[in-house]
C-alpha cells in the first residue's frame, strides 16, 4: 500500500508541475476569459463530481496536465463559496499506472455514510475494458482522495449476457433512501440503441452494486451513443440530461423504479452551442445547479483550452420545459453600469458601447416581417419572430412565437453566453478572439425597437492559486 501511495503521489506531483510550468504562457494570452472558471493552465473538459459540501461548491473536472489538447485524463479540483470566485486545490485524481489505469474519466459525487461525499468515475485502461471505480476523501475539506481497495465496484460482468458498449460516466443519486447510479453507453455501436443503464447499491458503503437494466433507450435511432447521463428530481418531475456526441439534450418525465424505466413526457435541447458533458449539484438553498463544459477551441500554443460555462440554475416552465439562468451571484462582478435610452431602428444599426468583458440586458420588439438583434466581433445575436428563434452565430435556440424577446449576453474575451426570456434559451458560443475591445451594435432588418438597455463592464473573478501544489 505504501508503494501504491508513493506511485499515486508521484503521478500527481508530476502533473501539478506540468500545469504550473504552463501558467505563464496561458496567462499571457489576452483572449483568455477572466470570469469564467478555468484551470490554472492546459486543457480541460467535463465537469465532474460537482457537490455542495459544508458551505463550499466543489468542482472537479477533466484535465490534461501535459498539453492544451485532449489526453492524459486526470481530475482537477477547485472550490468556491459563491460560484464565481474560485480556490484551486491540489489535483484530486490521476491514473494508477500500476493498476493498469491510463485515464481517469468522468463521474459524479454523492454523500456516503456519515455525509462524507464519495466520488465515482470511469477507470480507463487501454489494455482492458472500462470499469467504475470509487474514491473516498481523506479529510473533511475533501482536499486529498484515495481510491477504494474495493475497486472496481462495477464491471461489464454486472450486465450478464447484455452487451453494453462505450460504458462510462457514472452519475450517482439517492431516492427513497436507496443509492443508485446511471451510466451511459449503447447496446449496438452501429446505432439505434443508445441507452442509459441503472444500478442499485447493495450495501451502505456503495462498494457493491446490482444492474437493474436499461431504463432509457433514445427514441432517435440516429443517436448511436449516450455520454454523461444526469438523472435527478426537479420539482415534481424527473429530468434526464444526456450528451449524445452533439448538443446536450434533456427529457422531463417520470421515473418508475419498480419496472425500472424512465418515462419521458417532454424533451428539448439544453444548449445548441459549443457546450457539452454536464453535471448537476444542489446547493444549500435547494437550487439545482447545472454545470457544463464550454469549448473554446483555443488555437494551439496558448497554454490553455476551454472554460466552464457560468453555473446555471435549473427550473421547469409552466408547461414542463427545462429553463436555465445564470446564477445571480454573477451580478457581483458588474461595474460601471450604463442605462442606454430606448432605440428605434428601421433597416439601420447603432453602436452603443464597447468592451472585452461585458454583461448586457435589453428587450427587443420586432415589427412584421422583420428581424433584429445585436452584433459584436463579427457575431450576430439575431431574433427572428417568424421562427421563434434566437440565433447566435451559426446556432439557434427556440424562444417562443412572439414579437418580443428579452435578451442577456455575457461576453468574456473570446467566450459569449446568451440567455433569453428568463431561461427559455441558453447558448454558449465563441467569438473572434481579437486584438481589442468589442464594439456592441444594435441592428434591425426592417423595423424594431430596443428598450430597457443596460450595459455593465465585468470585473475578473478571483482565481486563488495558493493551495495549488
């Protein structure tokens, strides 16, 4: 055991040094966002193990310490009191080479016996099938972690004769005092059988699990695989969020644990933009928080790649659609507010301000057969009442059939997030990386009126590195 611990320590020490060595290069890029969460340097992707514990929001995430492209998957770790300012903590997990592990893939967290969170993840060995592993914290602050001697706690053998492919991304949840896990994958790699599998814990320590069967098979036969399934209660409904190698989707419905099966009633796209691979947590106020990776497609040689989208609060509309809004804590970064007089345009455009880190709110009223919106760094935020969509660059979200829409956009250097109608639509996009502040322009093709226009400059969030060692 002592040699194993030394091996794990060496792996994490080398990874930490590689990240630290890349910090100066990443910090020197003027296009790097400043109020979206990101690691100290290098590549990152999926949010993992998101959990609220003893007043702290804990965020783990997929990290490649050795470059700004995908590879060498470890788990980074950070925590925050307010979801905006972050303290970077020591890397939580690295691959145990002596146990045949090459990557630490995605997973989730759940309070275990005594309330101490346990973390589950997919262990990937290039020379063996995927396995689901359990890790336990060594301290109450969740700083240091150890892998359970019971690993693997789930293997492909749990499925018996059922063949499950691309099996990964455990998401644990508790219902009726019983602990469960869902995992993604497919039953036929050629397509038509993208599925979510359900497992039940057979002991309180969650080291023994029983496969209960597939509870969801995607109705679209063109979807060949499911990653990062999140299954959770929201209000009086159950929500299933999946990442099917395309825009993240949601299904709202009922969960029947006796069958067992998930019965969808409504479905939609959570974010049609450049976001993927979500996770869920619930904070001390009972808010259900949605975490998702924001792909920045940063050019090579910058020392960093990607951010986390601003955490979003989930809710259900009156008709059962999923709504998402940025956490209100973000408003604390606003400064230098400008209230801009109402603007009416007829086949015209007007500049209203500039900056590289901005928060803007406004309401658009668009005339018959017209479209209108905002423009910055070559990207249009276009409202089309005829189709009921708000388009950001090359992707669109449905906002409802009306001539009026409320829009909020968050610009953070090369990252742009756009929300509409109090959470009806959310889109994560990137904009031209740039060489200076963005000019913000209102425009109309036809007649349109812009009202309740407010514009703020945004301060950088704090990213504390004192404990990253």
